[in-house]
């Protein structure tokens, strides 16, 4: 039966039968034991037609392993490719044991035919594949010599394709050792198909076998028959070596007489590397470029890696022979080839390429290099590139470094996400800089960092940044928030680069000063002071000034006080100009400084002037000007500091370089005088003190302090002219500030007489005491002590033209004479010495002052006339003319003109008081009395004798009545004589007018003449107060006649008290003062003067009046009697008694004992404890029962105003009250 029939039996009968579904025993397996029996019983010799899958489908329990011997080769192949069996080496051996049974070549052929026909590509583990290849080659190997070209093709291109990768060099050697070139080419092309699966070590062996064949059969291989279809050397290599050519060397291929280009094309990457590394090849620029061109045009990335792995592992010395152009070409060609693959490389791939393979060639980078690198690579990959370029930084030019940095920026800007570029979790700023900028960090600006990482904090990575970047950082105020930030920045900078740093930063700080805190600026300054070495001589003065005025100036705005001293310490070690420029600069910024800073600057200026080299910058000229330029706007030394600055040089030498104007300016500064002794030290050594005092107008408080310093000098001057200049010019504006201490005897005791007398004059005539701490009495105390401390009289010298003035009292005591006592006067100058001073008109004027003690002026006048009895009173000044110590005889021996002059002066000066003796003495000097004489005599006319009066014509007397009537010192005989003289000559006294014209002479009118004058005229005259005043000097009888005449006009009490003048009311008879009820006008009565008898007559009228009892005069109240008040209400009585109490500025109500006891008895038991409500004299009659013990002191106090003489002696009130007072005192002490 042919194979088709056999297949038909299986397909149309056996398989359908065993596969039917209507059988209770499908597959016919129920009655058969084991797979072998089932297979034989149901398939017989047709079993080989079934597939293993068919058998398992028909009999799930079928085990192919158990019946392996019954399986066909194809079924064994099916078994092998099953998942559970393909890697079972034991099974493989069992299968091949069966295949070797019978026609092994045929069986193996069917076996591999099935493997390739199944449609399922079997994947064998290397060990299984090796076993398959070994067992197969064991079968086909002996048969190879019988293979034709088709057999070779079937086996090496079809059957063995799945295991050919395990074909060993030994197998290859046996296969091709006797084959012709055609079969050899079939084998090579078959091996090429599995090249990628052949292990490298085996590939190398296979390549060696192929090379050996080509060498042995070189003569045959190059024949036209063997080169059929081979058009080029490249095809030759491909046909004869296939992909295994990569395992050959250049010399291997060269031996085949192939062209260089062809050889290069077919060299493997590693071969190409090895080829180039051969001696002299790398230096052949053309060759290098050729190889790399071929390499990069045709190689995969793996091939490139293979090449570079070999190439860069050679020594650096070998690679150094590559020319720059060759190096550049290698880099460019390689990157161009890699370009499409770079975007899929991972970070490790980039690391391998840029940090290993391409490292030697990176120095050839240029702008186009970075254009090749895609920008869509990861940050990790980018960072590997940067690290690679960083490793060759020393070999890169500046422009190349810049190109690398441009690439960095270009890439990183494209990666920014939320202001962060290539920032990975946990990455700090330091790491971010390192991985993203690498060695090209210095090319970036600080702003680049901020633009790529918005939370970049430069101060934390200051140690990584360049000076330029740090200066850019510092130029952004927000980057520096604390002193620590600045410290980090400055620590990262070498002091040698401070200059460049601040040249960039200082302008920024100046432009944005308000945005930099004082703390930050202070930290910068501290860093410069600590490490800038500005004190060093290595820093030139020019450089230092540049530092000061340009670099540091913006930092000094709002300078901290703590930085002032370090700054000045630098200046101390530099020249004068540098020290001066420090102050100059600070002065320009002074308005930004706090008070504390300015104070520190001032203190440091003082210290710098004091040492180590005191006043090192002072050469000559005004010391004040020097100091002004040293302190500028930072104040000026107070006087104690000023004096301390003079200590290294004779004080006077420096002080006297200062003009009075400058010294005035100095001392006029507020609060500059802090130590009085220092101020005095200045003036004690200053030669122009007088000029200063005379020309410089300093503030008053300064004058007060200067005066004590120059005062001793002024007092000790012994030249009169110089004293005058000092007091009249130099001290003119200072003396008003004299103090109690300065005018004390302690200060003045050693004064020269000239200075003393100047002081006396000034203090007496020009000094204002209301604002001083002493008075004129204190000055006088000093005068007294001074004058008594020397010979009498001190400061008088008859031989000294300046001290021989007899106006000694005026010069030595002056206006302080008012404090002079008689004892002081006699202690200053004895009675014999005083005579030379007495007649001096200035002294006379001095002692004539009303302020001089009466005893002193009396003594002076007495001494004057004692030593000069003929001294003319006309020469006496002021009130001296009023002295009673002038002998009367002195007035009687002067001329008539002098007498009249003295009279006139006395009238003006002596308050109108006339001494009759003096008036008489003066009047005795008058020979002829005229009307003018009487006018001149005035009130002294009363000094005229009766004979002189009678010698005056009556007409003169009448015409002089206006003068004579004003004289109040007439005697009764004088006025009587005058009245007789004028009436005798016909002068009529019969009217009110004539009475009034007499003035004070009215007292000389005879009573008879008064009685003849009409009552109406007298009433009219009585209305004139002067008439009444003059009438009161007349005899009582004249007054009574006038009152009687007035009463005669209307005798009713009411009108009578109105008509009679108040002062003459006492002349009214008491009996006429009884008023009908309701007619008494208390207002009128209360104004008049009454006797007790008179007031008692109308006192009862008070009972019915509403007049304020408190306003009753003492003259009315003295009329109080028990009889009069009996009809009054008790309230009225109490008011009247209380009105009699003592009151200020009111005359006492004079009451008799009977009136007082009456008052006491009327009050009875209603006496109050307000004792001052009663007449003081009434309190005498109080008993102890009327006084509460606790009020005894107030009672006794009120009783002190009582007149005990009113009380009858029989009552013995004085002793009684004394006892009560003692008892009271004892009780007060015990309480």
C-alpha cells in the first residue's frame, strides 16, 4: 500500500472511528492496558501517520515516553518541541538512541523536517541545543563527504537552523576540510544565518577555521569558478567569511590580498579598534577618518560600543597620537551616528558613552556637537553628559567651555517645571549644581541658577560658587537675610579677591541700600575687617582710599556702633591722610547714623588723637582748626577732653595757636564745658584771655563758667589802667554772673585795691541782684572783711595818684553804705583819720542817703561839724539838711540867700517837718521881709520873730495870706499878731469867704469877732474841711461858739446833727441829743465823733433801727448801758455785744466796768465758747464755770487782748486768772 493509501486509511477511517462521539468508549481505551497496547491495537502500522497531538486527543492517558520505540521520527520531533520536553536532555538522548536505530540519516532528516514543519519555532536551552547538535553531527558527520550542494543547503539552511548555533569549530573543520568552494559558501551562508546566536568565543573559533580554509585553499578560492557572482572584495569577504569576518584581524584579511577599504568595511568594530590601535595608524589622520566614517555609517549602537570598548581601553599615550582634526572627526562622526539612538539611551548608556567611550574625544566638541544631542533625554542622562565634559575641562578652550555651558542652559531651560529644572527628590542645592553644571559652574551667572531653580539658596552653596557668582548673589538683597548668610559668602572668597567682589557688590548695595539690613551690611564690613588685611602695608594708601571711598562706603550707611572701633583701628596703623579720609567719609554719611554710632565715632576720633602717636597729623597752625577738621560733624571735644589732648605738648604752645574767635566758637558749643577745672586750665594757659573776653560774645551759661576761671586774674591785677580795661571791657558782660562764692572774702581778700574798688563800684551801681544767689549784704560782708584786713584806712595812699582820693568812702564802700554800722565805720577809719574824708562832696552825698543808718549819718554829721564848726549847711546834700545833729548855730551864720536856699531844700527834703529853732535860726538871717520873702520862707515863716512880723507891713501880710494861711507851725502869739495887724489895717472878718482866706491863721481870730459873724456864714464855712481842720487848732471856746451859732439855726436833734460838722459833734450838749421816736438817723450819727455821754443819749434808738449792727462805729457802741438796752430784744443785745468785739483795722470800743459787767450779766447762762465773739475786756469777768476745760487755751488766747486796768482792784481778777491759766497749762501738758 502506497503512502497516499495509507494516509487515506488513517484519515478516513482510523481517526474518525476513534474520534466518534456516539460511543461509550471513545478512543477504544477501556479494554486496553498501557499506551503501547492501545497504540498497537487501534493503529497498527498506521500509527506513524498520527500526530502526537492526535494521540493525546484520542487517549488522554497516552504516554509517548513509554512507547518511544513505537514512535516515528516525526512524532519524536513533536514530542521534543512540546513545552514539557524540549529542554529534557535525558529524553533527547532517548530520542536520538531510537533515531540511530535503522536508517539513522533518514530518521534524523525526518526528525528535523518535522521540527521545521511544525510551524512552531523551537527554543532550546544552550545545553539542549548543544546536545542536539552533537548527536545530530554524530549521524550526519560521516555522511558529509557524500553530500552534494543541495544536501548542504538543506541541512545548513533548513534542517539544522535551530541548533546550528551550537556548531563547533571542530564540526566546521570536519565539514569543510574536503568540500569545494561552492559547498563551503553554502556552509558559510548557513552559519551566517545563526551568527547572532553563536557565543562569541565559539564565533572566534569558527572564524579561525574559515580563515584556515581560505589560506589553505587560497589558490582555489580566487579562481573564477569560486569567485562566480563575487564582484568586489566586500562580496568576497561576505561570501567567504560572512559575519565571522569581525573575528578576523586586519592582517588576516590583508593576507587575502583585499583592498584597505574593503578590509575596513568588513572589520568588526573591535577589529576596527584594534586596527586603528596598531602602530602609526592613529597618527594617520586620513585613515582614522576613513575607519570612523565606515564604522559610523554601517554600525549599530552595539557595534559602536564594541568598537569603543576596545578602542578607549588602550593607553592614553596611544590615543594621544590622534591629531586634533582626527579627534574632532571621531567625535563628530560618532555622535552623528549615535544621534538617532541617543534619545533611547538610559542614563547608564550616556554615562558609558560620555564618561568612557567618548572621553578622549570630547575636547573636540564644538557648537554643532551639542546640536546633535537631543533635548528630550532625561535629566540623569543629561547629567552624565555634563560629567563627561567636566572630566576633560582642562583640555577645553574657553570658547568650548562656553559652548558646553550654552548647552547646559539650553537643556535646563527646556526642563523647567514649576520653576524647578532637573531637581530630583532629596536633592539639595549643592548636589543640584554639581550634577547639572558640573565643572562648568563658573560659566553661569547667579541669575541663571535662580531662573532654573526658583528656590535656589546661593548662600548654602557659597563654597561652590565663583567670586563673580557670589557678587551677583550679594547684589540681590533678598539672598542675604542674616549675618550668617554673609559669613558663608565671605568665607568662600579668598581675601585676595575681596576687591573684585566689592567692586561688583558695593554699587548694588548703594543703589538698593534700604533693602539691605544693617545686620547684613555690618557682616560684610566685619569680614573685610577680619580678613581684608587693610592695616597691612601691602595695601597701598591709594588702594586703601579706594576701599574706603568706593567699596566700603555703601556699607557704612547706618553703620553699627560696634564697627566703629575696628574701622579706626585700621586707620591708626595708616598714614594721616587715611585716618582723615575715614572721618571725611563717615561725615558724608552722618545723617544715616544713630546717636550711638556718632558717639562711638567721636570717642574713636579722640582715641586716635591721643595715640599711639598723639596728634600725629598736627603740624602747625590753629589747633582748634585742626581739631575741627579732625572731628567734622561728629561733635567736638568737651573741655576736659580738649585739655587732655594738650597733655603731650606744652599747653600754652597749642592753646595760643587758637584765635579768640575760635576759642569762642569752641566754648559756645552746647554742653562743651563738663569740668570746671579743665576750663580754668585753658584760661590759665591762654595769653589772649583779655582779648577773648572783650571781643567774643559767648552764651550766658558759658560766661557763668568762664568767670570763675578769669576772676582771680582780674582781682590780682596791680595796674590801674589794666584793671579798668578788664572791668570796663573784658569783664563788662561777665560781671553780672558773679556768684556768692566769687564775691566772698575768700576770693577777694588778695585783690588789688584797684580791682577791689572797681568791684565795689560795679556791685553798687551796675549789678542786678534779683537773679543772683547772694544779696548786697553779702557783698558788704566782703567789703567789711577786706577793709578790716589791712592798715587803716585800707586802699588809701596819699602818695599814690590813683589811691589818694578823699572820696574814700565812695570808692571803698559806695552804695553799700546802707549796711554800714557805726562799729564798722570806726573799724575802717579812726576818729582822727576820718576828718580828711568828711568834707568830700562825694562822701557827703553817699552818707546823705536815706538808706544809711541814722546812727552812722548822725555820727558823720557830728564828726563833720566837730572838725569843721564853720561848715556851711548849704553844702550838705540830701537828707543831711534834715538832721537834728546839725548845730543850730550853723544855720545862723550864713547869708540870707543861703538861708533861703537851705529853707527851700529843707521844705522839699524834710517831709514838711519844721524845727522852730532851725526856722528861727534861718529866718534870723533875713533882714527885710517882703511878700516874696514870705513865699520863699513858706512853712518856715513860723520862724519869724514877733518883731520881724510886726516889721512887715499889713498890706504885705494881707497880700501874703495865701502863703501864711498854709503854715501849720504858727504859735498862738504869731497868728494873733498877724490877725491884729491885718484887721487894724481894715481887713474885715465877717463872712465865710474871709474866714476861709485866713487858712491856718483862723485860730488867731478873737472869739468876739467870731460871735459877730452870721450863723449862716459859719454854717457855710463849716462845709469846708480845711476850715474845720484849721478850726480844730483854735481855742476850745472858738469851736464851741461856732457850734452854738450853727445850732441856733435849727435846734431839732435831727437837723442839728446834720448841720454840725462831724469833727465838732463833741461840742453838742448831750441833753440836746434826745431824739423823738423814729427821728434818729443812725447813718448820720454813725459818722460823727461822740463822747460816751453823748452816745448813751441816743443809744436807745438802735432798738428800732434796721441798721447793720456790725457797721456801728466804736463812738456809737460806747454808749451801751443796761438802762438803755433793757427794752431791747435779747437777740439785738447779743448783736450789740458781739459788735463790740475786737476787730482788725477798727478802733477798740472803750467800755467801762459797769458796761462790761452789764453785758456779762445780760448774757447769763448763754455764753458760748467762741470767746472772740465778745469784747476782750468782758472776758475778764468770766468764771471758770463758763469755760470748758478743753477750751481753756482758746479762752486765754482771746483774753490776751483785754485791758485789766478797767477791772476794779478789789475783784483781784489778775491773780485769779493767772491761777486758772496755770491750771489750764498743766491739763494741756498731761493730755
